[in-house]
C-alpha cells in the first residue's frame, strides 16, 4: 500500500508546475504526502532543490474537487494505481528519477513486457509509412516483443492495431487521464488494448487533452521500451522527442529511411544522420539489442510465458496476415461474421465494396456520426473484414 492517504498522493500528481523530481525531493524531506501539504511555505522553500515558485504552487493548491473526482473514477472504473515506492511499480520505469510518482493503469503490465519496442511516428502518415509500421509491428510481435506507443492518430494507431491483429501485447501511454480516449475515435481501440496489454497514464483521471502533456508522456514511452523505432517523422514530429528521451535514458534508437522528397521523412533521416540505427526489418533491431535479447531468450526457455488465446497460437502473426478473404469471414473465438455485427457494423459494411471508399463517403451513405463510423471501421479491420488503404479509404478484403 502507498504510504499515506491516497487523496494526498493524487493531489501531488495534480499540482501545476511541480514535476516528479520536485515531488521526490519533497517526499524525501517530509516523508509523507500529508506532511507536505501541512508544511508552511517557509518550510517548503527550505527544502534543498525546490524553487520558490514550486513551493508556492504546493502551498496554494486548492483543486481538491478534481482529486475527489479522480478518486471516484478510480473506484468506479477499476483503475489500478501504482506508486514509485512500491515493489509492483513497473520495473522499466524505476531507474529514472523523472518517472511519475503515480502511474494509473487499465489492464496489466506483466513480466514479459520488459521486452518491448516503442513504435512512433507522424500523425499524418503516408501509405508507405502505414505499410512499414504494419510490417515492423508484425515481425516484432512474432519475435515476442510487446509494442509500446502513444495511441495518437497515424503511426501510433497503426502500431497498436497491428499488434492486436497479430495476437500480440501492446501498451498505450496516454497524454490524458486514463479514462479519456484521445483521439475520440480510438475509444474502442483503447478498450481492446486494456484487454490485451495495458493503457497507462501519469495524469489524474479526468485530465482533458492539453498540448503540453503529450511531449511529457513521451519519456514513459521510451522508458518502457528497450529501444524506440521511428517509422516516419517530419522535422517537428513528436516522435523525435521520444527518440531524444530514449537517448537520454541510454536506450537504442532505430529509424526507417523514407522518400527523400517527402517532408514526413526528413526527421527520420536526421536521426539516421545523427547516429540512429538504420533498419530494414525487425531482424536488424534484434541484432542491435544483442545481449539483452540473449537474456530474454534464455529466460523464455526457462520460464515459458502462458500463451494468450491458445486456440489460435499454432499460427504465427505472419501467417495470420496471409489469411484469405473467405477465411476472414469465418467465425472464430473472437471474430464474428458480418451477420453477427452490430446494426452500425452491418450498415457500414453494406456500403463498402472491393474498391476503396473514403470515410467521408461512408459517413454520407450511412448517415452515422463520424465517431461511430470510425469506431466501426476499426472494429471491422481488427476482425479482418475490411482494410484501410492510403489515407482514410477502406475496402472489403
């Protein structure tokens, strides 16, 4: 159990301008969160390494309503809360002084997730970027890696989605509260990730999307991984922030070369010029990780992990990606045929054909709200019934 009252721990996570480093210094001095909030301003300012304006932020904290709301959400939604002082705090985060004091989790982070690769990239992906993300994700899942990303539009979404399609584990690190899907169309994806891995956040439940929170969370994406793979990134892509965090943490950075005429490849090329490992396939990543992977292989031989969805484990992810269109319509333990889809699912599927159709056209023909159409399309794609082509176009497979 966490030392002290859970409400005061939550409050520490909610104070503006007070990061993990300051929280650790305060806890080292005052021992418990309650003592921090009882301290006078003079006592707070006297703590070595704590700047005056941060001490004032602590003393002036009055967002107890947000704390009460967060506590209610935690209790009602089965959200797990891990404290950095506890043994069950994720092992990969423990070495870093800027790891969050509290981590909110839906799903499970398991021992085998120590062997993870982060896949990140642009939100405005090209057809090439999508295919590369799918290729690397499938290959890495086949090798037993967990896939970590940020659940943003573009490369992040593709990485999570492909990991699920290949029956792999995946972890999403959010820049919002753990109860808020952002972008909204990824709500169903977020639910699936929690069932087949974990959704994590350092932000109090109820925290809405704020621009400044997304770069901050990138350090957790890299910390949870052995290395970061940048698939497609422009010069101002947030993926480069994740790569920089990885370098600071002593992690490997990999990058896939792209079209030299494309702005969305310039960031990736800059990384390669700066020393990131150019990779053409997952085997290149495996080779670079060397002794870390040898230890992993040895451990898996000695303690084989429990197989997920054992009834489907006889085929590899690569084989699954080769299933024919006819096979994709059959009923399996977690794949329903079209006749068993929801009414919205049937409606969306009925307007699709074997030629690509833009999502705007699907919305126009079905008269469904955009967020419902996007959720249905994601569900149909994960079930192997439809596929996304370049841009926001979809077709029956």
